[in-house]
C-alpha cells in the first residue's frame, strides 16, 4: 500500500508523479495552475469574510 504515502494534488486529486509538478506547503501540485488555485483558496478561507 505504498500509495498511502504518495502525495495528492488537493485541487484536482491527481497523485504525485516523481519529477513532475511542484511541492509547496508540504503538498504536491501537478501544475502551477493548481498551486495558484490552492493559494487563492487559502486566502479566501483565511478569515474575516466581509
Ligand atoms: Zn492538479
């Protein structure tokens, strides 16, 4: 069950592929687009919605 230790893209759900994508915030993203979406989500979740 090695798959349990693989990271997953929190945006699109893709499983980590070695040598591909971006690792940031202790997470793995398949592309810059997913990383950007994640960062946006973090901002909008941070707190204090108007
Ligand atoms: Zn992705």
